[in-house]
């Protein structure tokens, strides 16, 4: 009964974070990015099915009290990912042993790659739902951009997208319609990763996490990840929906390798007190200078090839 009430509260709280919070400020964006967090906390604290039940409660809440069409979006971007993260993080087994740690749990790298696959499939399916042709998709996105700009700046349709000061926004609209489908993967990937980590941490601090805490400094993607990244890069050159699929694969796996690169830095300075500042500096550089993400992703790829943490021990630590 306690688990049911917990799932009810988590579902409503998570639904409100999706429906009410406006990600137009930094604080609002952070709240939006942790929308699945209440579900993940209950899933790790009780059982993955409790997270699924909470997602169902959240969908019902949105359907009855706010907006029926929003319930499907909530399920896809928060409910289902929360349940899958808990399933992947909690389930032990012998199947696919090469993807599991010595205790039978999926490794953090496998969970990361699963998140990348889900986000890529979600965005790609959404693009196909908007239009079955790639040109139709771009036309729809350009039209949405055009309508937004005209309503905001009160532009006469006869003037196209030219602002009163003479600035022509048409090239920006073309770039927007080309780039936005793949870039949409970024917030949803961050939402799942951030909520998954924080949810597991809350459960651990509450002493309700029924598994050992993994050592995230040893995060390493499965061997196939590099081949999948190469496939994604190759698909980009085909253009159309194949190119969009390649962009999504490349972007999400690039983010996974970025996190692996950061894990390498955490591992290399783990016992060197004089270099602890390097961890904070790395995160600060990543947040302030976005282009540094390519360097961290490259470090992750280098580690994937040459195993810079070859002397690593077991990838779990005692549950505290």
C-alpha cells in the first residue's frame, strides 16, 4: 500500500513538472530536466513496476485535469524512460552476461547506450509522425518558425521574414528546420541521464537502494558503441531521413562518449589530492564552453580504443 501511495505522489509530481514548468529560464529548464526524477526515485526505492504505476497515474492526471494530448507526450519523454532506467539498473540476470558486471547487473555504460537508443528512436519516430517525407518535415518546421517570428515581431506576410530593421531571418529559419530535429535529442538525453543518476542517489542515501552502488568512474560503453558511432556518421552523408537517423545516433553516442571521457578524468585523479581541482575545472569548462564537449568525447573514444583505465578493479562499490 505504501508503494501505491508513493507511486501516486511521484506520478502527479512528475506530471506537473512536465505540464506546468516552463523551461524558459535556467531554473525552469533544470526542473523540466528532472521531470522523471520522482518516478525514478520510487522505482529504485521499491520496484521498477512502481515507477511504471506512477507513470500511469501521471498520464491519468494529465488526461483528466490538464490536457489529454499531453499525457502521451509525458509517457514518452518521462514515464517510459523512468521505468526502463529502473528496470535496467535493478534487474539481475545471466542473459547477455558480456553486458553485465560481476554481480549480474547491467553496467552504467550499457544503460547509457540504452538511453541513447531510446532517445534516438523517439525523436526519429516523432519526425516520421510529423511527415512521412523529409522535405515535408523541413517545410513543417520552417512554417512553425515562420509563424512564431511573424507573431512575435508583427511582420507583414508580404515582407517574408524581414524584420523592420532590415534583418532577413529566412536563412536562420532554414538552419532551424535543418538542425532542430537532431538537436531535440539533447534535452531528452540529459533528462534521462540526470534523473536516473539523481534518482538512484536519493534511493541510496535513503538506504532503500537494493543493489550495490556502481563506480561511475569506470563507466565504459559496450564494444559495439564505436561501430554504431561510425555507422551514424556514415548515414549522415546519405541525407533525408537516413541522414537524420545518422545525426541522432552520432549525437546521442557522442554524448555517451563525452560522459565516458569525464569518467576517465575522475578515475585518473581518484587518489591524487593535488589534482582534485581538475574534476571541477573539467565540468566548469564543459558547462561554460560548449565546444569543449568534442574534446571530452574524443577522450572517451580514445579510452574506448586504448583502455586508459586498464588497471581498474571491480566496477562496484559497497552500498553505503
